[in-house]
C-alpha cells in the first residue's frame, strides 16, 4: 500500500466505525461514506457476547456503551392472557437470553461514531457508485461528491450492500440466502405492563410477537416475525408493508391490537428478511467485505453484532501486520476470519422454522418445551445445555445472542496481532 495508507469504508453502522477506530490508532487514514444523512439511530436492540465483550473493552468504548443500556431485566414467555410460562433473568452467563449489556443498535452506532469522528472523515448522504482499480490504488466515484483514490475500499454497508454489488458484480439474490422468515421492527410508547422485562408471545400461523422495554426512553421495541419463504414483503413500500402486517397479525391475540394501533404512526418502522450472506471470497482486488455485507450470520444466530466486532478486529490486525503487502493482508484476513464465519453461520436442525410454529399443536409443543427449559434453567446454566432456547425464533435470538451450541464462537480464540495497538496504546494482551 502507498505511504498514505488511506482506507475508504462504506457504512457508518457498527463494523465500519469499529474498524476505523483500530486503524486510526495504527497510522492509517480512514474515510467513512454513509448514504444516510446522519448516523442511523433506529434499529433493534442488540448486544455483544463472548469475544465481542473483550473487543468492546479493547476499543475503549465499554463504559460509553454501558451508560446507554436499556435496563432489560430478562425475558418472559407469556400466553394469550399474559401469564408467564417461562422466565429468564438477565445474566452474564453465555447461556443467558438477556445479557448484561443490552443496547439499541442506534445507540451503539452513535457511541462508535463519537469515538471515531475526530480522526475519521465522515461523508454523509452519499454512496459509492463505481470503482476503478490501478496499480496506484482504487478510485471511487460517489453519487454526490468528487471521485477520490484510496488504497483499499471496505464494504461494511449491510445485508443489501450496494458496494458489494458494485465491486463483485454479485446481485443480492445470488449471495443472500433466504431462511424462510421475515420480521417487522418499530417502537411504541411504553406502558406500565411493559415493565422492565421483555415478553414473548407465540401465536398459530407462524406468528411471534416480542416486546422489549426501554423504560429510560419511555418506549418499547416491537418485533413481529412470521415464518414464510415468501419474503416479498421486504421489497414493498412502507404503506404496503404495514397493510400486510395489519392483515397477518390482526387476530393473533395477546397485545397485538395495541401494537398494531401504534404501528401506522411509527416513523422508525422497517421490515427485514431473515437471511445469511454467503460469499465464496471476502475480497476482490482492492475491495474487502466486512460485517453483514460479507458474512451476515442472520438474526437467528444472534451473532451479527459480535461478528461485526470480530471482523473489524481481524481485518485491522491483518492490515496492520501486512501494511506494505495488501494482497497478503487480505489473504490472512480470509484465513483468520473464515472459521468464525463458518461457526457463526452454522444453524441447528429445523432452524429457523421451529421458531414460528403454524398449527395449534406445533405452538403447544414449542411453548411446552420452552416451559420445560424454564423450569430447569438453573441446571441449564450450570451445564451449558440451552440448545432449545436458540431454536425458538429469531427475535428471541436477538435477545439470546447465542454463542454456545449455535455458533461456538465464544470458545474460539481470537488471533493476536502483536503490532496492533488499541486506543491509548493498549495491546491485546492488556485487555
């Protein structure tokens, strides 16, 4: 790479800014282009687990993240009358459904933005439209800004990455694997019954409703999921999406009527399919994929945020270790990260279909199994037997963020890059 060591990152979510923080501390110049006009403050509740906790600490943002946690005390599975049949308190245990750090995705993105903005150039309301490589670097054309040349372009712009399509020529349909579920996410006003515990209700017809309280902001996050391989809803207009969801969920029971009554006024509403990104290679020339753009493990795994941090750490380590040999750096990135990707994307039998049972009988089986697990939760936490909880459904996995049987990522050791320094000059061995 040239002496400037300039890196263009597409996407100001979690993976991109995390990478920028690490590169900024090791002699690289970083630029982040984001198609939104500002940091995206919408999104679901997320957490990090296993190596992700260590990486948050290494990046120097642990306290800032903890200061913005939502205060979620645990999760209850309830019936149509709101009677709990299983409850799991928040815990630092790797088999906990709700972890000690629970934060809205937008808040985590903002923490990383605040930690990187003084040393990273941010270009908002813009995107990459074309890329052209030469022996001197890679030139990016932008929709709204003059073209510029960099040493490397990092696509960290999510599941539907436009940068990936520009660089690799891979259409979304060819690399995004549909897992047979979709979900709608938005927030509604917090009410007294929401309390400080998340609640989950499973209804026939492959429907699941999850309410996650954020009492500090007087709001509650809503997750409506349906099991279906027809995910065309994700491509419809917002008005069409809301109308379809109204039809699908109107007779689901429990607190669904309340949820739907607020849905039409929700300005942070969005729909996403449950899917994985399968790429045979994470780099091509001077372009490399990071986070969901390259290896989305799907919400079912609960490892998306953790993998964003792991990917940022590994890519930074390889670029720093081989700063004068880009091809070798990208080969090392592929080698070091691929085992984590394969582990995170490994799903159990029947996942995620078992999460959204369709018949009354299937709902009874699922809820009975969850109740049985709940009655022996102390044994599960002691022995690590919590497989079924990772199978329930994808919004539950957002709560669970499984890193045990489903992914095994928590048991994998991160590579150590001796020449990499974190903020304040700390080394990985000091974490």
